[in-house]
C-alpha cells in the first residue's frame, strides 16, 4: 500500500491486488522517521483511476456486444502486470488517531511521509488494546472480521444515552437483548418497554429451559399481572397520566387535585369512590365531563383496580432487581395506544419518584420504537433531566427519523445496523460522535446481524462486529401467513 | 494459424533489458511511416460501382503497434505488439502476439535489428550500419518486422480469403524490401488469397487535393481508380491504387490491391469484403479490431513500466521537459516540437 493523498482528515491510500482491505478495516500509517503513526479507517474502496482502463475494457467488445474470442501470446508475461495495475484500488480512509509512544491522541494535524511511510493493516485486537476498549465489566458484542472478539465495558453504557438502529430484520432487538442480559448479569436494574412482546422469554433458553437469569426477569403485562390500586399512586404520577397521556385540561386537573385530596382525607382512594366523587362534585359541567371521560379511560384500561390483592407493586420488582440485578419487562404487546401511554407515564413517573428519593440508584431503560408511546416532552427529559436522576436510556428503532436530532447529537453510543435508504442514513449521520461519511459508507454495506459500533463504548473507533448469538428463546419473529402451508 | 514465434524475438527482448540502465519516462508517441513520392497522378472520376457479394470468405487483418515506454541514459525502452484478426462463419477471432519489450541503444540497435531480420526472414543487412535505422526509427522498424512476419503467416495459413493490411503496398523502403512484400503477396496468391491494403492517411494528391477528398456525387459503395503513380526508385508499388468509399458516411480511404491480380477479381474482392465484413465509416471491422487489439493503452504502459522495474530493477524517473522549463505556459512540450 502506498500513501497517495490527504484531503482534510481523509487519507487516500493506493492498494494493490493481494492486499485485501475492506470497508471498516483499520490501517496503520507508520512514519518511522517522525516516530509517529496515523490510525486510519477505510470508509470506502474505489478503483484507482488508471489511465486507459476504459479503452482496455472496451476493446474486447466488437459491434455485436459479445466478447471477442482469441488467443494472447504473451511470452514476457506482461498480462499479470496489466491486471495488477488495472485492479489497483484507492482506499478512502478517515483519520481516527495518532499514535506516539504508544499513546493515542485524536490529532490529525501532521502529515506522514508519502515516500517513507509504511502502511499495513492494524489488527482489531491491537487497536482495541491501544484504545483500551476492554474494561473490568466486559460485554462481548460479537466477532470482528478478523475473528477477534469485540468486547466493550459495561460501564461505557452507564450514565449514557444509547441508540440501536437499523432497518427491519437486521438484528437490533438481538443486540438489545444481549446488552440487557449482560447488564442484568452485572446486577444492573433494567426496565424494558417491550412493544412487541419480544423480551418476555429472556429467561429461557432456545429449547425452552430456564437459563441463569430466569429468576431475574420480571414480565409485567398491563391489566393482566400489572395493575395498580389508586392508593398506591402518588397524585403527581396520576396527574402525569391524566395530563400527558389522557390530555386532561389544566382547569379540570386543578379540580381533580381537589377531588383527590378529598378522597385521601376520607381514606377512600378507590376507583369506585373516585367515580362517585366526580359524579357528585360541585363543579362546572364541562369539567365534570372532562374528568368523567378520563375516569372511564382509566377504568377501561383495566390497569387500575380496587382489588389490592390484584395490584402489583412495581416498586417491589424494582427493589428486587436492585438487590440482585434484574429486568422488568413491561409487555405492551396487546396494549392499545392510550393505555400504552398510561402505562408508560406511570412507569416513568414511578422511576423518577424512586430515583429522586434514592430508593433506586440507577436504571437502564430500553425503549423500543419509543415514538409510539413517549410523549413529546419526555424526549428532552430523557437526555437531560432523567439522565441526572439515573435513567440511562437505550432507544431501539427501525425508523431513525422518529428520534429527534438532539438525541442523535447527544447519544454517547450508537449501534448501527444496515440501512440502505438515503434519508435514514442522513438522519443517523447527524450523530455527533461520528462523521457522516463513515455512517453513510459503512452502514449501507453492513450484512444482517452486523453492526457498526460508534461512540464511547469503542472509544470513538467505529468498529464493525457480527453480533454474537445468544441462547435465549427468540420471540421477535414476525408471524407469517404462509408458514407451514403447502401449495397444491 | 501458425503462431510459432522465433525465439530470437523473446531472447533479444530479455537480453536487451538485462542491462541495468535507468529508464526515463518520456512522452509516448509513434513515429509515422516514411513519406511516399508522388508524380503525375490521375484519378478516374468515373466510379466503379460495387455490390456486396455475400459469398462466404475468410476476412483476415494484420496490424502492429509500437510505443516508447521510457528513455534510458543510453537509449530507449520500447514495446511492440501485433494482432491477427479474422472473421469466419460470422465470428471474429484474434491472435495477439506480444508485447515484446526492447531496450535499444546506439550500441545494440544494429545487433537487435539485424538479428530480428535474420530470425524472421533469413536475411540481414550485414555488419554495416548503413541500413540500420536510427534510434528514433527503431520502434517502427521493429514493429514493421513483426507486422511483415504476421502477414507472412497469414498468407501461408489462409486460403481463398481476403487479407487486409494496414498501410499501402509500397515497397523498396529500408523497412520494407520489395522482395519481402513480393514473397508475401506471391504466397497469398498461391493460396487464392487477395491482399488489400487500407491506408488511414494518404499524402497522394491530384491537382493539389488529397485523392480521398475528391469524391464524386454518387451513391456508395464505389471505387475510384488512381493511376500515374510512379514512385522514385528504389521504391516500388506492388499494388493498384483505388479510393474506396464503402459506406454512406463521407469517408474514403486509399486501398491498394495486389497488382498481379486481374482487374475483375480485384473488384470482386472488394465486393466480397463488403458482403463478409462489417463496415463503419468505410473501414472494415476486421482491420479496425486488429488495430484496436494491438494498440497500447496507458494502463498497459504503466504495467510494462512496472514489469521492467520489477523484473529488471530499472528505476523510472521523469526527465524534465525543457520546453516547459524554458517557456512555462508557452512551452507545449517536446512532443509538439
């Protein structure tokens, strides 16, 4: 390989046949005289612009368009040299760091010698070692192209905002399960908004047996094993549900506050009593109607109950998870849109409550397709306020444009699966931790189950990995019409 | 086709390259063929009208190409390649020979040229330097040697065919001895072949106009007969000259047809050519392919430079262009001088 050109922080390297380099690979441009080396990553591979190649290709085609048949007598064996030149490729590489005395710095302000520098592939294990990617709490993400393991440190997800995105069926949920299982293994508390009922079998192996974390998985299905009694609820949390999920106007909310206080004073915080109080409350008819419609929404959701025995204490699950690590899976699969928002509002409110009162230390929140249940104002809350409370969110989506720009800009880690759509790539490329060219070029060519890890987890060295398989019962498969049908 | 190459060509090529000499990359240009001398020319304005004859005939063509791939302190490094293309049963086939790379110096040019001549044709000019081309003529001379050998091979192997040469049937020039062309044409005739030579460029003029510009307002295809061409000795013309306009496009070429062939078969040969080959811009596809296949591309020049560097340790460097140095933007480069 030969150094050809440098424009900005893009290095162009001429590569010859036999030097198999692909997108995503790292190269070390070593200038021994300067005692420095550049670490660059190949983001695109193109044919080198060799003069005369077009003529070479065209001349073998006569008018009919078929290849002309013939014999080449090449006694000096020049043909391999022609092929050698013709197949030369130009590698477009992003400068990632400078190595000086085995220390890495992000500088790219110096220029290595074009004539003296040696260029060779930098094996990923060496890079990972240089970048000190591994830590005390290793999570093996998968296998890299050179068959080494990509291991990140669980602490690189701690206090961070993460995004897992890619088009359908590329392995996003698989990676989120992998992260989740490992976090639970390190006794972390994980809460999952499981939109498609994919996570409730995390405690089972592929063949249906219980695995090591079986006892740490708590699946809560709203209106089934996840119900609330009004007296377990904090007014603040309930008002959040009424205002944000059920869009209760301010005046009515004020009236509700009085009703709640009255019920609490009477120690009658039940659904039945709430209905009766609204009915008999001395207030404007429109306010009453507004309160009644929200009351019925609560009743119809089946999420609120007067039967204390039925009520589940979310806090209990959280505390259990706090002690031994565990995942609370909020199964939203068969939950309607409004009810979903009620549940999410409740869970988030409860989490904030528990975290502010230091009953919980921190929670890793995994949110699949969050735009379907997360209210507008929560997006900003999640990246700013909630992070300080100790809610560290991982968004999982196949529609990257549903996540706001500011989330991408503040994301600490992005696990990017294949995207071919230009618009999707555009959106993701707004992430602050990586340049747009890398995202566009590498993500487009990622095979299924391969992800490009970006951000703090990989010390800002974008690395492609094949996400490792897990012995966990898969539940994310799409239900098909033609499965097991025979054609006649 | 007989494709047995004299080993001398390869051996000489390797021998000439084994001298460790520095190669100086320089502008690549081909040297034109020597000028013909024209006397009282006449162009018959009455066209000989042609009808394509669709009788199955082999059409074969020969062309060679040469290129300078660099300068050395003592000479030049050149490459030569030749191609035979033939059309049979509607399909084009080719045999491409080369490239052969030679390092030619003032010291070895006689040896190289004479050794090749004797290897190809069993003749040589002897130790005298009188007939040895100068260094700049060497690429064309070596290419011409290869071309004559390829023509000889075709005339020996094809029968009842039409053999197309690039250029004219003029002989008696230092690189084209009359005896050699006569032998080739004679061999072709014995095997019932007819040789037609197409010149892409001609310097023949009638009343100051190029013969290929004096086209009557008549529907092609047709031939115009040219006579009165008496070259100065020792140059001899072994063909009859025609101007051929074979397609609607306004292009015409000088075509020489073996003069030992009677007139009627000559005309019939062009008609058979029209019936057997594809024509574009009045030029036969077989000959076009032969030209295209042997021409060197810039990519190949790079490859050959790579070859001589790798195999023979020659270091390529750019010799400064004095025109550019002296005249800056007004210096058009040495190729234009």
